[in-house]
C-alpha cells in the first residue's frame, strides 16, 4: 500500500499501545484483516488526508486487543453504518470509487468472528473509525 499512500500524500500515524497483552491469533488471517482495513482507508481517504492505526486493550470486561483504523475520508450515512460488513453491500455510489466488490469489510467481519470477536464502524468526528475486537481465549 505504500505506493498508493505516497501517491495520495496521506499521513499515516501509528498508536500502538504497549500495554496490550499478546493474543493468540492466526497470523495469515489477521494480516488479511489488517490489509483490508488499510486498503479501505487508503481508497476512501482524500488526497492529503490522515489515516491512524491504533491498538489498545479490549474493553475492561474482556481480555484481548482492539485494532482500529481511522481515516479522514467522507462521512458515511448513518443508515449505511450497520450494513458495511454485510457481503456485497456497497454504500452511496457518490461516496464509492466504483471499484471493489463489497467483500472486503465482510471478510474483516468474518475473520474477527473466527477469532471470537467482532467488527464495527462509526463516525469519529472527522471521518470513520473501523474497530475490530479480538478477545483472548478464556482459560478454565
């Protein structure tokens, strides 16, 4: 993605919390999840925009990690937010670049569920934040 990031003059920031405990994950699947979220952010962030990659502990009630990608792209209509992770769902054509199949975020959601977690998206004031929770297994 580096050439596309450079071509669009995007600023990418990392905020990786060192307090986040390790979680056993399938590295190939999680790499695909991260790639899909970053590809989506690069696609929809305007030239000169900002992308943030964040890891943080999952909610205090659950052990695990929350992975988030924030972008300064255009707002997503509230009615579209619950459907973004549905297979083949494509939101407002005016927001979409006309490329893609509508499977990238569905794949993100499926990989999160395979790890016992989930994915969601919400407006963050200047764009969109996509979050994935990957819980640590509970030991009996």
